C-alpha cells in the first residue's frame, strides 16, 4: 500500500545516452559516499555533474531526497537556462539552478560541484583567520581557495548573490562561504570527491590543532607552494586527480549501497 513516504522512480537507463547513464552512476555514488562520510544535512545541499555528451545540461538530486536515498534514475536533468531535460516528477530546490547552473555556465572547466555544510566546513568558514595552511593536506590548496562574505540564504530570487559568488571564486578550486560552508569544483566527479576529501581532512586537522591550545607551527609560504606543486592537479602540465581513489570508492559503494545503481 502506497503512502506519502513512498517515492516511485522508474529506471532512466534506457531513456538516456550511455555517457549520461555512467555519469548518473558516478553522481549517485558520490551522493552515497558523501552520506557515508557524514556530510548529509537532511535534504539540503547539492552535488551536481555536467552531462558529458550534452555539456549545456547538468544532473542534480531532487529536493525531496536525502543523499542516502539518491539513485542514478532519481537524478534530475536541467539545461543551463533552467529548462528540464525530461518529464520529471520530482522537484529541484529554488537555489539549485542559481548556484550550480550559473557556476557551470561561467566555468566551462568545471564538470562537478560539491556544496556542503559539513561541521568542519561551517566551523572553519566562521573563523576570522580562515583556512590555515598548517598541514600537508591543507597545503594542497595553496593559492586555490577563495572566500565569499555571507549574505543570507539563497532562494529562487538569489541570482545576484550567485553572480557575486562566482566573481569571488574566479578560477579557484575551493570557495569558503563565510558562516555557511564550502564549495568544491572538479573537472571530473572523482577529482571533486578527492579534493573535497582532503579539504575536509585539512579543516578537521585545523580545528583539532586550534582546540589543542598550543602554539601552531606555520610553514613558510615557499614550503606551502612547494608541497602544493607536488600534487598532480597543481603541476605545470596538470593532470586530473582522483581516478584511482574514485574507482575504489565506486567499489565501496557497490558493496555497501548497491541500490544507488538503480
């Protein structure tokens, strides 16, 4: 017997291209991995991915679903002018296009966006000294972090703030949203996952180091820059980070939450 808690989602596998279906699998796995890591904030927050064979379209979860409920077929598709790609029964949040669609339109190098309100991200975003390059994980983001001053909740009418947010981010990989959370972008879903993983580690380390009360050892700018340059995405001829780790995460999600593939 059906009730208002039930959400019946038909399979999209035969309705979309092979490239889109594989992206749907990756993005659904990303939502499950984020939930598994403790980054789920009830039905809030969104992770998005550009459709590879239709780059003016992107995928996003319905506003009704928590991260742990997302499946490949439940993902919504919109173009960069906010028109739905298919006849879709579920809804997107009012802010999702403004933030994700506008950023994907402005940054053609970006194919995945992760916007989260993790405990560590919200805490560091509220610290006046901001993100500190005091760990090896943090140094990966040397010269890769921008900041945005908190202006309130972004609803359907918040397009102007989204434009300011994109201006503030520029070509950076991470945007610290003051008193709010974080936004991480990647050229692939795997790269966005890996960068967010190390960002979260760096912020957790920062909170722990400051809570310890002792004097913090601050590496020099030269050391931070040198460490950053060692990572594949920061080299003179940058590669794309995360392929090996993302394959491992997909295998983990297959073991733990195999229904994400439906």
